[in-house]
């Protein structure tokens, strides 16, 4: 498992630096402002990414118990997908990281980003 470093997006933008997705999965530190970009560069294969919900039953003061499920997204051949941001209460593990897994990783690129709040 590799740890991704989230890249800051400022008013002037950002130049994406994507890395190859790791067969054992990837993770990144989550403050609630992060999202991921996945790029499937394979000519014909689709891939599935799963963002693991760490807490599936969250108590909400107004709505009672809210069920949060894993995010499962198919990325078709040649497609780019953005997912997030991720609620900390649902997706952060004990180390404040979000866990990503993939069904396969050939030609799959991933990057994490966050918005500059200043």
C-alpha cells in the first residue's frame, strides 16, 4: 500500500502529478477537503475503485442514524474520474487516512488533491 500526498489546488490551479495505482491499494491523509482523480489509460479494460467506509452507522443529531457505504466506482477505458471530498467521520481510519482498493491496476493512475482554503 502506498501513501499518496495530496496536491494543493490554488487560485492559479495545479499541475496534476499522478502515480501508478498500487496493487495492494493506496491511502491518503484526509482533512475532509481532499478528493481523488483516477485516470484509466487502458485501451479496453474498465477498473473498479473502492473507497472504504470505516464507520457505516453515523449518528446525526437531526436525522438519527445515517448509513454510509463504501464508494464503489467503475472507471471505463480511457476515462478520468474525480471522487470526493470524503467525510472524515465516515471514511477516516484510525490514522486519519482514506483507504483505496482496486480490482486491477494496469494503466491506472491516481492522484489526491485538496483545495487551498486561504
